[in-house]
C-alpha cells in the first residue's frame, strides 16, 4: 500500500525503507537513501511538491505529529449505567464495597528514578524508528491476545504484562519520545492501536505520579485489554459512523462488564488493579460514568489514571462521527472536565505535566513569529515546553531546539494545526 504526501514531510536524516515515487509512480529516490537538504532542494527545483511513499515509511513519518484540527469535543452522553451483572463483576462489586479507593499516592522505588532526562535535544532518528517498530509490535500482540480472548481461549496474564514491561524499557530511555508515540495516533488507528496508545500514556502518567515498575506493569496491562468486550457489542452500535443515541449508548455500557468476565474466565493470575482498570476505566469521579455509576471514593486509583489516559487519547483520535481535536483544545477539555468533577485532579495534573499545555507532537506559533513543534514537556512549567522552531518561510530547514523556560526565550501565542 502507498500514500501520497507533501514532499516537505520528508525530513533531513530520514532513511527510506522503500522507494519514493512521483504521482506517475516514477521512482524518484531508492530504498535505503538518506534524505538530505541537497536531495530535497533538487526535487523542489524539479517542481515536485508531492510524493508517493510506502505504508511503512508513511507510518514512520506521521508517528510523532498530531493530526487534530477540531476545537470542540462531541457532546457528552447523559449519565447511564448498565443493567448487565455477571458473576465476575458481582465479585468485584463486593471488593469495592469493602474498601475505600483513596488518593493516588507515589510508590516506593519509583520508576522515574531510572528515567533518563534528555533536556533540550531533538529525538534521535534511530530511536524514533525503534519506537515505531516496537509500538507496531505491541499493537499486533494486543490484537492476537484479544482475538484469543474473544474465542474463549486461555491467555496468560503474564503475556499481557510482558508487553508493558517491554514498553518500560523504551520509556526509560526517552520518556518524551515514548509519550509522543502514544498521544499522536494516525488517522487510521484501530481499536488495537487505541489500546496500545492508551497504555503508553497511562504508563507515562504513572511515571510522573511516582509509581514503581510493578504498578506501571499493572497499569499498562489493564489498558491494553480494557476494550476486549467491545467485540461482543452489536456492530451496528460499536462501529456506528454517527454519534450514538442515548438508547444505543446503553449497549456500549455493557462492554466493561463483558471484558471483566472475559478476563475472569480466560486469563490466569490477573492482579486486582488490572481487573479494576478494565471494569472501572469508564467510571467518573462525580458518578456520571459507567457501568455502575461509581464515585471517586469507590474507583480504584489505577482506574482513575487509566480514565484520564483513555479520555485524552480518544479526544485526539479521529472517529467516524467527528474529527480529531487539536491537542491544545483536548487538554483544555480535560481541564474543563476535571473542574466539573469528572476526573481525578491528581491524574489530570500529571497529564498536564507529562504532555504539557501545548502537547508533545503538536504545533504552535511563538511570540517571535516562528512556528514550533513541542518535543519535550517541562513538568510543572507546563506552558513552556521544549520545542523545535522554524522560520515560517523555511519549514524544510533543520529546526532550532528552544527551551521555552529560558528567560530570553519566546512564548507560545497560539496552537496550530499540522504545519506541512
């Protein structure tokens, strides 16, 4: 499969996995060729503005950039709970009744102590390619595991957690690049990619919140399998190209119950945190979520983190019934919703510190007139991330890395959609 893209998307240093062609499918550049300024200039002089690349190269090129353009979210459904009760969820309901969830608190031996802090430097192309390949492998592993569950085949809990544990090695090396992979889904992301993206962001939030490796493993594993029950929902509803009616939305509220039961019957040695994520990810702190309308004190801490990750990734993802949101406005929506009581404030604060107010992978205009792409968050300085900046008239040139926390640096004045 091939994709037509603007020539400007080919960045200096990018090594082609496959040949590049023009609109008539005449080869312009061969596989293995490294993109240089000289090559780009030569193509521009020939009047080439768009090229055709292989699917693999398209995925590598689009993996770390936001696709969102919308500024408003779709309307939220009214609060509704599921009337489906199964033996597995009745057992979890008993456990919920016996404890108060409490606040999200740091663990001993936090994983963040092991994370390498990069500072004001661009991503390494080799690391980007490894991250894309690893993410694609994770998506395929999730696909295989969920297909097994849907066929009532036994799945090892360790197999799911192994996917997260492998991801942690990537997060340890470059957390910002890891986050950038997870929060910038492409326009063709499916349910399996969504699960992998949510797991990536949830794990990153867990790192920011001071969780240790064991907790992060549970957090990622729960997110990877949280949508297992959707395949048992009426396809007319699950795959609807339109915003669901309230009546159809009741059908959707069943999927966490079904997924929890699938884990109970077909997966061995599943930690409580994993089961609670699957069961409670769609609950909301004000009681307006599903399947049971739980309020904050009855929602597991890991489910609170997972809920924020899932909601944010959903906002910046394209859906059949709406476009993806511009990341800045997705963060603004999360802040609006936490103020309304939907989400845990600690988890949303972690989102802001992990992705920044102008999220990693998104574009903006600076006060000095340059345009920029956020590449690294700056923690509490959430409105002053580290960016790559270009003169607006020279987007094909190599960018300058700017830490916006420096006193002499410009400031972000507005978010932008995709530059190229």
